[in-house]
C-alpha cells in the first residue's frame, strides 16, 4: 500500500553529508508514513481532497475512540545521501514531541520499517473528540495551534563509539519520570468549541490509553546505556511526512469534502439518506428565481438567468457543476 501523506524533502548545507557531491536528492518515496488501526492492523487510508484553501492534499477521516499506530518506512535509496548510516526518526502528535527512534542502515537493500504504537510510558494512541460538550462562549485557541496533526521527521545520525558512550554514561535519577503525571501535559486539552471554531480548528485530538509498562521504583538510579547514535544536526531535517486528521462531519463543515457531490465520502456518513438529500437538492435547482428590472420607466419582472450548467451522473453518484 502506497503512502499518500504529504512528504517534503528538505536539504541543509550545514552537515558533512550535505556538503558532499550528491548523485541524487532524497526522493519523496524514500521516506513514508502510514497510519494503522491498532486493533485490526488495517491501514487507515488517507483521502485526497481538492478543496480550495485546504493546507493538505490528503487528510485522515477518523472516528472517535479509534486506536491507531504510526508506521514508518525508509527505502534503500534514502541511504545514498546519508554517509552516517543512521537515521533519527521523531514522532510529533498535536504539535507535541512524543517519542523518537534511531534506525540503522541494513546490510542489504531491504527497507527499514518501524511502528510507533505507544508513547514512552507505554500508552497507546487513541483518537478522541476535542470538544468538551459544554455550551457557552468558545475557548480561545491560538492561531499556531497544531492539534489534529501527525508529523514524522527524519534526521541524519551517527553511531556513538564505545569510548564516547562510557564517558557520557549517565546516572538516571528519574527512571520513573514517565510514570508520573508530568507526562500528561502532552495530551491536548479539551476545549469548548462553537460552530465558528469548528470551521477553523480540529475537532479531534489524540488521547492516551493506560500505561502498559511497569516502572520498578526499586531500579531508581540505575545506569543507562543511552541511545546507540546521536543526531548530527537538529536543524537538518532530511524529510518530513505529515497529515491532518479530523471527523467526517468537521471536514464537511469546512467544505473540504462534500458527500452529496462526491460518492466516495458517503461511507463516512452511514446514517444519512443521500437519495432523499439528492431529491431535495434537485428540487431546489428546479425552482425558478425571478428578478426585477428597474432600469426602465416601470418595473419589469422576469425569470433570472443562470450562468451555471448542471450535469448529473446518477450511476457514479457524482454531480458536476461547471461554469459556462
């Protein structure tokens, strides 16, 4: 299954690898992100949208309480521009850093894959409504708000030598940090949202399930071997995969999808009678509008002319509106 999320390749001139003469730039297909249902292991297929003003070409239409995981894939071509043989992969959800992984170049040409299925505390990812359900004035949400977005960033990394590892070996005093409540701040707060807010901001967020890891407090102060590699340059993001997620109702409210005009979106609205909606739609189109001409000595009423030609395709369930 091909990844259809928005992927950007970014090149920096601040590292040794990027100063070298390159035979090729990173291809978009070299770095891929997939979202999967964590209960069924089925892929959550992104939908292509052509709405004017939409910031993404593909979006995820999701359901409340749907558990998910993020799978990444690095193809063999990605290593042609990375002489350090490691990639640092960072996962961000709702604008927050969640976790990271260092992935090493394989001996063969096979791709490298990894699945982020939980945060560092072992809590699974679950789609949840952001609206708190209360009535009243909506809460203020900043313009830079990133709730409703999933981002994966790839950076070059180099292996840590054993000598450096021993010198930098640290004594962990807060081994059970992720078991306490401080990690909860990474979960986006619920907000009171009115119709105007829903047109501009995501109505869904990610919440976290119960921790699946046991933190043994008796191991406090144990030595940690640390990561196997280190990032060459934090600002040198080789590639970035991203998507936006929200409910079908929210995307319809923003006019990003239209299940009445595009049959492929109707599966997200199982409770609606689109045959009846189509009938009402065409009845409204057949209504004759009149206009009054006041340019003469007396008022003249006549049928209003339209510059829009309507063509219906019932077999495909698509209504095309074309300007003459």
